[in-house]
């Protein structure tokens, strides 16, 4: 559970209020399952069971992370809520956690949406914004790949 809390925290550090037109706000809307979540180059969700327990929901600039606490009842617990501000032209975002773990924390990063995948790379706002999707030991960066849940 501690590892899931760390994972949720990493993912929690990604949400903001949109600065774009309403149509842009909906470009990333959807439910996603993790394909990969790396911190400083190390995979945080190495097995399918762990990945199946997490769900990301993006809707009109709000970023919500859920953890499946009871598979028998399909019961999900909301881990955090964050507001995201996207710049679709520059492919960048900022995120502020507004509810849950690390409330008030802010991160910034870059993103890419291709077909049914959403890629994010982000880190603390007091460090330079990442420009690609790679992370290295000691970088303080997360790199995530999310797949649309159908």
C-alpha cells in the first residue's frame, strides 16, 4: 500500500485549471490505465496487477487519480484531484494538487497525445521543465504512459 501511495503521489502531482478554449480542454478527456510510470528512470508499476488497480480520469482540465480498493465490488477510492492547465500548442502543462495527498504541490511538464496513448513527463516547478519523456537517476522527474480505457 505504501508503494501505491508513492505511485499515487507521483501521479497526483499532475493537475491544473485550463488556460485554453473549452474545445482544447476536452482534447485529453478520458479514462486511462497506466502502461508505464517511471520515477528517475525506474519503473514504479512493474506488474499488471498493480497497473490494473490505478485509473486516471481527465475531464475538462481536472486530473483525478483512483485506486481500486475492492475488485469484487469494483470499488475505487479517489486518491487525489488536481487542476491542470494545458498549452496544447507548446505541448506543456502545469498541475496543482487541490485535494488529497500533497495538496498544494505544483509540477510542470510536457505531454503528447497520440492515438490512444497519453505521455507525460513532469517534475517540480522549481526545476527546469522537461522537454522530452526520458528521466534519469537524480533528476526528480516522472515519465508516464497512459492508455485510453475503453
